[in-house]
């Protein structure tokens, strides 16, 4: 296919996603400065958040917008992501550089923001051959990932301008009931078979019993698994943490739990062991990591409770059965992981 044909396909995809490229270019000229939008290329689109790469004045930029079929809060989520990326500017946290955001729904029909493109590979689906064959590289990648997430927890959210971004007071104490209630809410789908796992009751009870006396406060990414990280090609480092839509304020050590729960049993073969990840995080973090098992269990419970929603929606014909079945199996795996920690 020629470059002209590629551009035509991308333009049609843009229209299907609700993006009029000429309108986007006009908005960019008003917000960013003179230029021409060229070489549009979709990175994702359709049911996921829409990512459109394009060139503007010789620089590769990324448009990020909500799914074609927006959720009720999709526009708010886009603007929250934009606010976080803008707040992280100048920090030690590797992240895509924020350029501009649009909250005027009359422009393209949805909120969106523009960020600078990042050169890196996805830590799950895009691992290059030279990394797949190098266990030492993978090991260093995992340690770099832990340090990068720790840097996020070190950011002073007030100094960064994120006051009111979340409700950090009492956040940790609310979590067990919050996610137990999430599971219970799936009973609104009459055909949902339920979650027949002892952890559904044992895990929140254990979390309540082992609740830390004090909560740390800071920024939480909320979904910082390797698939939401772009790693550098030249050396085993982190180019950027991406996909900030679950970001909030709370106890940043939950992200340490996310690191452990999301890679348990499925990480690259050279990935560092749990104690190595915790040590790497602790080297950088301003927080005490000695109570890591609590956050590991909480992350398993939170992720599993969220993923089970696909099984519930699939039972009502609102999601593919294969997706519901696969994510239910992941929920069971996460709950098994939490129970192993509790019983040990």
C-alpha cells in the first residue's frame, strides 16, 4: 500500500472514531501554534481509548481520546489523565510529555489531549527479540520498573497541583469494603454464576484485620503492570509509564502491590523475584515497605474484583463469553495468589 493509500485509510479511521483531522489541525494551530498535521497513524481505536499518532512540525505527537462508544464518564477520565500528565512535568517520573488538552465538546464531540510520542516497547505484547533472549536484561527491566513506580509515589501531589484530585483521607480503610461491594454489585446481572472462591470473603476480612495503623498519601497510578509501561530499546530502562485513567490519590504503596500481583506467574522468565522488586522500590521510595504483603493482597483483591465484572457482563450478553471466561480465570488466579500470602 502506498503512503497516499495509508493516509487515506488513516483519515477514514479517524472519521469513524469521530476525529475530523482538519478540525483537529485547526485546534492545534490555535493551541500549539502554526503547523500541518501529516502522517496520521492509529495505534488503537474502536472499543479502547483512541490513540492517533501524527506529525506536527516535524515532531511525533499522540492524540488520546475516549472510545468511539463513550462511557458515561469518558470525557472526565480524559481530562483527569491530562491533568496528571501536566502535573508530572519536570518530575523524575517517566511519562509522556503533556502538550495540550481540550474540554470543549463542540470541537470533536469529546474531551481529548495531546502528548508527545515516546520511543519504547510495550513490556508485554511488544518485547523485542533481543530482550526476549536476554534474561539479565529482563531482570534489569523489572528493577527499573519498580524504581520508576516508586518515583511516582515520591511526588508531592499538593506541590504538583493535584489538590482535590482524589479523596485520600481514609482511602486505605475504605478499600476492603469498596471492592467487596464491587463483587456484590454483579448480582444485578441475574445470569452471573457468582464468584465461588473462599477468598471472596476471606480476603476482605484479612485486610480489615491487618489494616496498617497509618496511611501514606500520594499519587497512585492504579494499573502499573508491564503492559502499561514503555521500556527503552538501548538499555533496560523505563521510557514512560502510560495509561493513567485509573490514577487517583491514596496510598502509593498499592502500586507496589500492583507490581507484584500483575507479574506473579506471568512475568518474563528473567523478571526479578518479589523480594528484589520490593528492595528496588524501597531504595527509591520515601515510604516503609515492610508491610508489603498487605498491599500485595489488596492489589490482588482489587484487580480480581474489577476483572470479574467482565464475567458478569458476559453473562448478560454485554461482553464476549471468551473474554468473560478468560478474565474470570485471571480473577481466580489473583484470589489464589492472595490466599497463598494469607495462609503463609
